[in-house]
């Protein structure tokens, strides 16, 4: 009987593997047409300076509505796009769309764009960034590229060369998801980062998990020591916000401030005066 069960488990496993492989192939195939079929769009999430209460910019986040499957999470399709090199075209589309959008804002806010390792290692990347800035008219200082450490470990020298060139354009660079993956303190010193983004998984546990609180404090101390501003991602509650304020964290991003949304819903922030009471209103509408 144990043997039969084992065999059934194996068959079940095999069938599931088959389904996963088919799913992957479907995504890989359909992604190639996603731009042409107008299935991609960007949502934006505000980044707030908690020392002075102002909005400093927005992170652009990619969304894909598949005609049959509905919304597919970037956590699912970005890794597939990276393996199939579709990320090169998609990444260029994201960068161009985000810069074009930010160039229309009357407030000189930052726009942060996620860049994958595959894009960074592409020899055309830096000239592409430069060309997009020229085409859209967005000043380089208003663009920030968010790069994860995983992107840097594959080829240290090449990554360093690319990031240095990007810096000479005047574009900012943030280390995304700090604390996860291949975190190495020497990366912070070696690469020309302008900002550290602490991963939301640490931030969301600060009030329930002593270790997370210790880690967040340590990263904030590291940022202070290195002269790098630290942004805490994934802030969902007022208790987390209070902790970060007490620890003198400079910037936050998360559902507590606002969920990522169509940029039109942030018009009062991107155009005209940036007032803190507008942000308060937004956080009052957040989902519980
Ligand atoms: P990320 O760059 O670390 O982006 C932050 C993620 O956390 C976003 O998920 C955002 O919607 C989510 N988030 C923000 N605030 C909160 C919060 O308070 N609580 C919780 N639970 N989550 C929050 P999203 O949009 O699903 O994106 C997931 C990841 O996909 C991103 O992580 C980024 O690594 C990748 N990604 C998204 N757009 C792009 C893109 O245009 N290019 C590349 N290369 N990667 C992208
Ligand atoms: Mg990011
Ligand atoms: Mg992140
Ligand atoms: Mg992430």
C-alpha cells in the first residue's frame, strides 16, 4: 500500500510539474506579444519623506493583464521574462513609459524604475537610458534605477562599469530589497548607490519580531554611517510607521501611505502643490 501511495504521489507530482512547465511556456510565449497587444501598463506608488512629510517621488510597477488569465503578478512573469530575454524589450518599454509620464508632472518628483540584471548586463543599456532621457525630456536627476544585489553578483566588474556610467549621466541608483538574497556589505561600499531600500519582509515584522527590529535598526545605522538615505518598503501599519520615525528612517513606501495605483489617482501630488493632508487622505482609503 505504501508503495502504491508513493507511486500515486509521484504521478501527482509529475502531472503538476507538467502543468507548471506548460504554464511557464504559455507565459513566455504570450509575453512576447504583450507590448504590441497593449496588455502592459504601469502603476505608481508614492515614496514619502517622513522627516518633513512630503512626497519625494513614485516607484513605477509593471502590470500585465493577460487576455485569458487576467492579472499575472510581476513576481511570476518577470523571472520568466528574464530567462527568455523578453525583459530587454519589456524593460525598455517600462523605462520609456515611466520617464514619459514623469516628464508631464509639474512637480519635480523622482520616478523610480526597477531594472533587472539582464538589462544591466546588456551592452546597450546605458545608451538606451541616455536616449530615453533625451527623447522624453526628463532631467536625469529625476530618474532613479532600482537594482537588486542579485543583479550585481554575476559579473562584479561589468556591473560596476555599467553603474558608474549610469552615474555619469546624473541618474540615481537605489539598492532594492536590501537584506534579502545575496546581501553583502561590501556591495554597499563598492557600488555607487544613492539609497538603500530595506525589504518589506523585515519592515512588516518590526513590531512582532525582535530580530526584524534589530535588522532594520542595523540597516538604518549602516545608512547613517555610509551617508546613504534609507527607504523602508512595505509599510502597512501606523505602528510600523512609528517605529521607523523613532529610528529616524528617512523615507517610506507602502500601503500605509498608498497602494500602487494608476498615476491619474495621484494627480494632486504630481501636479500643483504637494500637501501632506492629501497624503493623509490617501492613507485613510487604504484597504485594511
Ligand atoms: P519591488 O521592486 O521590491 O516592489 C515592491 C513590491 O511590494 C511591489 O509588488 C508593491 O506593490 C509591493 N508593496 C508595496 N507596498 C506594500 C505593502 O505595504 N505591503 C505589501 N505586502 N506589499 C507592498 P509588485 O508590484 O507585485 O512587484 C513585485 C516585484 O516585481 C517588484 O518588487 C520588482 O522586483 C518586480 N517588478 C515590478 N515591476 C517591475 C519592472 O518594471 N521591471 C522589473 N525588472 N521588475 C519589476
Ligand atoms: Mg523596486
Ligand atoms: Mg523592493
Ligand atoms: Mg521585490
